[in-house]
C-alpha cells in the first residue's frame, strides 16, 4: 500500500545568506548512479539519517553556523489537513552535521512542525504545539519560548517563514474547548520573540484557508511572501508584500486568477526566486513559474526530468548564483527518482542525477518507492534528501551530497600512445564532454607532461572541435622512463573543470648504428673501407668496437673508438677470404647496446 504523499518544504541557508525552499524527507540506501544515465554526475556519497517518524515536515541546511561546520535540521510533522487532531508529532527536530552525522535531537514530544532560520542564521525558530521555540544554532540550546494566542483561542503553528523583520506563521486556531475557529497566516516581530512570553500574530487577510498553508519568502528579504494550501485542488494561493504600506492585504490570490491554476493538481509548496518577483510551484506535474504580482504563468522549468501529473516536482531550491535544482517524486515502484540542476533560466539542464537503491536491506529494489523529497544549496554543493518506502510503508531516510552541482559536470577521456621508443613522437587524442549541457563550440584544454621522479613541464594549450575532440603530438625526444600527460579543462561559470591523465612508457631505442662496406664482393687481397655510423639522435659519446672474422679464423678486434651523435668510425681492411665484420655499440641512457654486421666475400 502506498502511503499518502506529504509534500513538505526544504530550506537551505548558505554562507551567502540565501534562503531557498522546496520539499523534504530522505531515504536510506539510495545513491546517485553514474551508470544509470550517461549524463549523470557521480555523488559524493550517501549517508543514512535518523528517522523522525512517518513524516518529515521541514529540513533546513545551515551553512553559515558559527561552529564553522554547519548543521542540517529536520523536523517531524503532520499533513496540514491532520493538524489539530488527537495526536502530535513526537520526535522533534533532528540535528546532523552537513555530512549527515547525528548530533542531537531537539524538542522531542513537543508537536514540532515548521522551522525557520533568522536572517543571520544565529537562531532556529521551531513551530511547536501552541508556541514558537527559539534555538541558539551555535550552542543548540533552547534560547526561549513564546506562547501564541489569538481570538480567545489556542494556536497550533504549522509553517514558518522569515521576511521583513517578522516571523510569519501559518496556524490553526481553536478554542479552549477544542472547537475549530479557522486557519490563518499572521506575523510576529523577531524582536518581540526575544522579549515576550505571549504573542498574538498580526493576521493577514486573504483566502478562507482550507488548511494552514505552507509559506515561502524572498531569499533576498525584499518583502515577498507566498502562501499555498497543500493538497488542495485547485490550489489556494496568496501572495503578499510584507514591506509595503498594506502588508496584510494580498497582492494576488488564486481566487482572482483561477484560470492560472485550473489544470493544477494538489497544491505544493512554493519556492520564491531571489528578488521576490516570481515563485516556482508544481502544477500539473510541471514546475511552473508564476508572477508574485498577478499570479500569471511565466514559464515552465525542468526539461529532461520524468515529471507526471501524479508525481511531479517534489522539491526545488535556488542557489546564490541563480542555479535551480529540481527533484522528482516517484510513487511507482522500481522507478528511479531524479534530480536536475538548471541554469538561472530554468531551461538549460546542467546535471541529471539518478538515484538508485544500493543498501536496500530487506527491500527488493523493484518493490521500493524512492523520491527526491528535499534539495538545498550551500555554496555550490547540493544537498539531496531522499525517501525510500518499503512495501510495508516503512520509510527510511538518507542524505546525498553533490559537490559542484551548480555547473555542468565535464569529463575528459584520453587515448593514443601508451608505449614508445626513445626518439619516437607521442600522439595523444581525447574528447571533452559535458553531462547534460551544451558546451561551447570549441573548448581549450591545457597539456602538461611529467617525468615520474623528475620534472613537470608545460606543452601548451590545445583547441578542440565542436564535438569536443582534440589531439596533439609531442615530438620532443623524451628520456626513457614513465611519463604522465595531464590534460586539464579549466571550466567556466556554467561548466565544471575536469582533468584526465595518460601514462606513456618510453623505452630505450635500438642501438641505431649502421655498418657498411665499400664493396661486398671482391678479389682476394682487395682493401675494403668499413664505416660505422651513429644516428644523430644518439645520446652521449658511445664506445664502438669493430671486429673481423675471416673464414676459418677467430674473431679479432681491429678498431675501437668513441663516437658522438651522428659520428662515424672508419677503417680500411685487406680482405684475403670471406670475412664477417661486426661492430659492437655500447648502450647509454637512451639507447640499448647492440651489434651490427656485414659480410665481404672474396
């Protein structure tokens, strides 16, 4: 049985102060699989995460913590439609390092729901039953707690967002007798949270919410706030400018722009793009960009990912440089979940990541549902939270960390010479490819060579063709030994760097000498002239011994001389009978020793 999907939000607070939103939850034993798709980049590794019960409400990645390492916070929660029932979330907020190592659990048995970070990242605000708790993110200690009260009723806060110096809260209100009052959105001053024990949110007007909505805010703190009622079809949406003269009045509502949402399925959390003019939301299985001002559709994002109306985009996150990450939700068993990163236009795919079960425990991979339920950025690193669901509806969670995900992964492959003799040119060919993004028409790679145990020197730059192919020839006379050619691509703001090496073993050359006679058929008693010549590429001065071996006699040394590169040794010899002449050439660092011979018949 497939459990009802709970689309929750994922927030990331990076070192640059970026706050981004998407969906949340994670899965045990799922890894980015480079073999599943030729365009897939490899993952840094998958780390199982502690469970927080059946549902995760929200995840925050804090990359600017004073501890220098950063934390991941994720809270248990209930679907918005279940808020105010007879049970509350009991696990609390789990804290891990950015690498996924467990640190501690906060506020257990408190009915935790949404979480949000202060603009400077020093405080984590947590929605708990009837109150807001403040956690010092440096010490992870409870810094304070303020109760919420309004309309003579008790408030159950659901989702949180920080914007314009206020903490915005979606909440359910009911009387002391547990009679339902309504679902609302309101704000409290961040300064008041630090100095109060009881606060009443300033209520925003807008739709008659069917459930407490999820909230998303401008990561640049320009005043934009977007509220979406999850699970409602068509979705209820309202946008606000909380920095305007009328912060409590909606800028736009889905009721007044119904045509824009007519084909949408259940509402999903929004992600506000930096600057606050637009936001992303899944509609009809497609991640769609909407105007905050009037809710007009501006475009669709996510080409190349297998979205469907029933599954679609479950998470989205925007990096500080505008790179967009989107992840799929999959409810079909045996289907790989995917995530993609895109340029700031949302249309040019940079990377395509597939996630494949690797540590399935008692799950059989074909019977497993896995989803990308959370994405977040810290700098150029993308954090991916994955959910795995067993056939018994048992969820488990894990973290995948993908470095350099804001640039298209590049790969260099090399071929060509692997073995060569001294003095022979080395030819290397290669190709530069990109994961899912079209590279420039011609790319330049840099080539160096290193003699193992010796020095490294540059060869220069090589320009490839439109399909990334390139080649070069090294005509230098390399001393025998092992040489490593390193080809590097520097990358650009959109294309990641890469490097590849090719090992070439240079062996000593053959002796390379020649022995010639002025004549090879003569009358007995004729004097012949013998010449031994070394090649011009020979190394230092080499010793040459010349021998004569007349028929029926022993071999005798007739001349010995030291000769440099390109040099010759000559000798005149009177031939009385058939004679074999030979020259022994001593070896050196570049040439093997060797013998050359010729026969003169008399």
